[in-house]
């Protein structure tokens, strides 16, 4: 029986467990239109990762799965999309630009509409990002705004797209701080008015028994003893703001920031007693409890009191209603004196809390004895009772107060000095505050009456001293002795000398000088240079009275570095930038000027002259000679007496170097003397050729070679035929007497195929026989030649051929039937890409878009599709694009996406750079081309999207989305097991009965 009861209890527990999903799954998935305020989580510094913060977004429960993302860089009115993931990692290209996050609801999840947030500018480091946020907070305070208030904006539109920058940061518990960026919003009304006046305690007043420190309108302290409970524990008051925190949150009110400090004894003062000077043991630390009495979190700054040590509160933000205990103790090695310091804990929200710490360091006893002995030595004749002697003595520290120079017409004095008057006599005195003609004097603490202050023995009073407004300019300074006297003795006084110089107002000038003053000379380099001359520095110095904002012009042929400082105030260290000629410049004079302009006024402050020359490159030696093709002297009968006329051969230097010719010679021909033996590029020389007399019957076909020191092949083919005297030829044999060589073939295009037809080799040649001239076919050995059709260089080569004698022609004299023809194939000149073929695709010329349109374009350079380049080919590579600011490409793809947030007419300009293939890689030539597209952007209509009805209908067949990812199958299995067990128990009990 007991076992069955236990088992029944177990089954009941299991059934209760299965009911848990009904509570877990009761939360419905978020649905509706996006509203509220979007934030960005993360530090706005290079290397940080940003994500969306939905804490202020409605409907509640929004997650990354409910929205899509668009991360963009905001450059003026230009938005360039840089990511669509849930997170975005900041890199160097984002430096100095705000980041815009836009989320769009996914309607398939029941969420619609859009929200947008714009951050502050990206900084290089986390410290700079925090400093920038603090700076913007101070600027907001100076403008009369509350930078710490989280403002709420009611809007009928589902899109929240402010253009202002964020400046609010939240620090999580992790060691790496994250920054939450919120867009600034206009607040129409404020339900909570904070009191930011902090009560300043007077050093000379004793605190009340149960003192209360007032901070930002809240009180801190401990209760009276009669208010303690019966347990004896002290009871801490609960501020009203803590009770109303929930109500304020429900009403969407602004959070309040206030804090209070409680000392252990409830006095509001930490008293560390007194020690002698030279102490080595520091008094034990005392604890102070600090409580957050407001409704918002408090982020405490680091603290470093001058005479005390105190614990920092920087582990995590102090939540509303929470408390933290901090320790405080004096520093080691303090000099003799009385220390009453106001320890102040400051917060980033402006809610400061403070309390007093007292500590006295006495002079050592041995020093007092020495002082007493010294006094006795100075007054050896006096034997009066020291107790009866009254000493009145006042001292001032410092005794001189020099102030910074002022300019006539000043409306306020930035510097305020202090002087401390101390009573070093044996009696209390009534201190009389001096009246001054040129300086304002006021006690730091309240005085008793009519400017007179009671100073006890050893007491001191601090005064502020400041030049009065309205002092006129003069050549010498205002000097005045301020005498602090006492009513008790005319000898008891302290004098402080105050001085200030008021100068005439200096005229405002905006000028600057550059060094070096003369031109920057970069010398001369030969065209094709790969290393540019060394960069030279230029310094800009502000010689005026106003700040200047440096802007440099950018000469086309030079690389100009960024100045070391953009803004130069008068007296600042000079800014430096560098200048260097670009590589790949063409031959010519590249002198230019850099203008240094002040952006504030638009005036040109100075100019820097640049001098650089690129000379024509010395060509590589390429010797070449051209010779008269051939000479034909005809036919003469044997025994001829009249010689054929002499003919002239011309030799021309077609190369780029000097060539020295050698005198040609021949046995069958008379060769005249060369008209010149040394030929410069383009020069020519001539000589004559004439057959000699007395030649016997035969064919005199000969190549007369013109030898030279460049070993360039040069010859002229000559032919002369001598026949036997005419006789009866009917019975003569048809014997070969000579073969006429074909003319040389020249100027074939580069890449000509290696075939007889492509090389224009003739199929027949003329031969002479004893019966006259006739044609004979030739078999050419094209494959055996040295010609390489894949080479881009100029080629000169010979192709040999064998003459096939016609039928009936005999060759009894064994004349060689092998001939050769010289062929010249020109070098490859390269394919020239036309700049007019550069295109911008993806964006319509004179197209119309709206501010919600993402525009994606592609730059297509002429010749960029040349995948098999040869030496000399050119192309145009896309380099950069610009709408309001220049952006560059590092490589393919040459595509970019942007969105413009402000309506207007815009021009997209893409710059292409010409490149030339040198046989191994593409090299920049320095030539550039620009293509532009003009388009118009109009304001997009603001649409309020509504959730799909299918999401909210109750009769839908699909399961309701709950937003909970807990697996339900586990609970179903437990329920089935429980039912089976209960059924088993019932069956068992029936069988037992």
C-alpha cells in the first residue's frame, strides 16, 4: 500500500512538470510595427564589433531573427552600405565617419516597418571614442541640453531616422567596455526636473550630529538613535525616487540621477585623528557606503584625492537602489598641517557625492624644543612669562599673485588665484578684508559680518583674487599691494602683491609661412624610372593671430601627404607634410605648384613650387641596314666589248646606332668606292656596280655583301648573263646557265603564320638556259627557318629553297639549285585601348532615384577583358570614384554600392588609369581618363507598414509563434511515461483485488 502511494506521488509530480510548457509557452511572439528607439551596442573604435540594441524598441521581445540589417557609412549626404550582417566590425576605412544602422522588420515574422540610428564619428582607439563622447556631452551641456537624459519621441511614422550623432555609452560587466550609441532626439516635455545644485560645505563649520549630505536634490546620512529599530541595526532611509522608479519607467519618464554617502558613525566626516610628522604607519582605512538613490544607472569616474587614498567604483555601473562600500585612508609622508579634504565621487551622469575627511599631522616634539631654544637665544635678556606674552602675527601664502595678460575689452577673466591668510600668533584675531581698486577679493567661505573674519590661533582663511572687469589698456601693469590687517594689532598684517597687464587688442590676422621658401627640386630622371625621387618635407607655420585649417591642393603628377596637424592655432608647432613625384610619368617638364589654403576663410596662405623633369629614355641598341634589292645587267654575247651601264647601290642605316661599313668586293663585278663608311642613324652611303669585261659564257648571279661592325646582314643580289655567239641553235642542248634569286620580302606584320603562303614566298623563279629564260618551281624549307611567330620582337631570317628544273633542262655544269630569300617580320606594336570605351554600368545617365534606393554600379575599363596580353598592349584600370568624396578600389571587382539621404542632383565620377603590358606585368603609364554619370535623387515617401492579418488572426491553422525555443518533445515524453505508469498501477490494483 505504501509503495503505491509513493508511486502515485511520483506520478503526480511528473504530471506537474509536464504542465510547465503551458507557462513557458504563454509568451506570444512579437508582432506589429517597429517603434521606439534603436540603439547600437559597442565601442566606436577601430577593431570593435557593433550590434543592435533592442531595449527601447517596440514591440517588446524583438530579436535579430525578426529584422534585416543594413550598415552604412555616412559621408555628408552620401550613405555607402558596408554590411548586412547582424554585427559589423569597424576597420580603418570607417575612421572619422558616423555609422548608420537601419533595421527592417521581416513581415513573415509578424514585424514590419523600419528604424534607423546614426552614431558619432568612428575613432582610432577606445580612449579617443570615449573622449569624443564626453566632448559631445559637454557641448550639449554648453548648449543648454541634457546629454544624459534618455529622451522619448512619439512619432506616427514607423521609421526613426535622426541625423544627429550618438553620444551615450553604457558599460557592461565585462572587462571590455561596450558603447551603446543612441541618436539624439528632441524632447517635447519633461515630467521630471532634476536639482543639480550641489551643496558646498564650509571648511570652518562643524558638522551637525547626524549630518546629511545633499547631492543633486537627495539627502544622505543616518537616522537619529531614537529612530533605530529594536534589533540595534541602523536603518537606511529609502529615497522617494527609488519608490517611484517603476512608475517612472511605466510612464516613460526620464531617469533621475542622484546618490548619497553614509559614514560609519553617521557624522558625514571621516576623522583619522592625528600623528606626528614622519609617521610610517598609516591610520586604518575607514569605510563609506554610497547608494544610488535615482532611477538610472550611475557610472563613476576614477578618483585621486591629493592627500587621501580612496577606492575607485569602476567595476560596473551602480544600479538604482544598490549600494557599494568604499575605503578611504590618508596618504603616507604628509607634511605637518591640518588636512580637511572634501572627497568627491563624480559620475558620468553628473550626480556627484562627497564627504569630508579630516587628518592632522603634528610637528615632532624635538622640533618644538629646538624652536624654543632658538627663541631663548634670540632674547637672552628677557625673562618674562611666555604665557603672559601676546603675539599677533599674520602670514600670506603666496605673497605675490601675477595674473595672465588681458586684452582690452575683455568680458570675463578666465584665471582666479587664491591666497591663504594664516594666524601664526598666540591670540585670536579679527581679520579685516582689504578693499582694492583693481582686484576683486572674496573669502572662499562665509564671513561673520562686514568682511571681518574671526581667526583662531593657528586658523587660516582662503580668499579668491581676480582682476576687475573694465580695466583699460596701458603700457605698464596694474600693481597693487593687498594688505590683510587685524583689529587687534597694527603689526599683525599680511601683504600680497597682485599684478596684471592689460594690453591693447591685437588686430586679427590669418597668415602662414612655408619652409623651404624656394622651390622643391626633385632633379631629372629618365622615362621608365621605377623608383621615384625621395619625398621632401614641407612645414607650415601659423604666423597670424587666428587659428587656420590647412587645405592642400593636389598636383596631378605628385603624391602629397596629409599634414601632421589639420588645425594650427597661433603658437602651435608647425605642421609638416611630404611631397613626392609619382612614378610612370612621361617625358617632359612636370613643374607644378601646391597651394596652402585656409578652409575657414578660403584664402591662399602660401604656395610651394615643385620642379621635376623626365627625360627621353635612351633606346636599346637596334642596328639595321637596308640595301637596294637587286641589280639586273641583262645578257651579252661572249666576246662583248660594250659593258652594261654601271648601277648604283644605296645602303641606309635604319637602326638607332652608328654603323661602320666595310668596302665590298667581287670577281665578276667592278665595285665602286663607298661614299661613306660611317653611317649615323638615318644616314646612307652609295657605291657603283658594273660587270667586268671578258667574261666567258655563263650566268653571273651573285650576292655582293656589305660587311659592317654591327654584323647586320646586308647584301645586294646582282645578275649578268654571258651567252655564246649565235650559231645554229636547233641542235643545241637546253642546259642550265643560271638561277635568278627572288627579291627579299620585308615589313610582314608581327605574328605572321609560318607558312609559304603567309610569308609570301614565290612558287616559281626564273632560270636561264642555253636556249633562253624560263620558269622553274621552288620547294621552300619553311620549317627549317629560324622564324618564331610567337615572338613580339622584330625578326630578319632566311628561308632556303630548292629549284626543281623543268623537263628537258640539263645541269651539266652542276650549278647550285639551292637559293635563299631574306624575310623581315616587324615587331609587335601593341593593341591600343581607347579611353572612349571606358563605361559605367548599373546606373542610368540622368536616372531618377529616391533616398531609399541602394545604387550599385560597376566600372568597366577599356581593355580590362584582355586575358592574354602581349608586350605593348594597353588597358584602362578603374582607380577611384567620387560623388562627394573620393573612394578607391584595391582590385576587382570594380563595384560599389551607395545610398544618398538628401534629395538633389549628383554626379558620379570614375577615374581610369592607363596601363601598359611590359611582357611580364601591367605598369601604370601616368595617363588617366574620367567618365561621369549624372543622376537625380528625390525624397522617398514615408510609408507606415501594418502587420499581416494572417499573423494576428485566431483561426489560423499554423501553430502560434511564442518566441520560446524550449523543446516541447521532452515534456510530451514525460507525460506519456506518467500516463503509462498510472495505467499500470490501476491494472495492478485490480488484479490484486
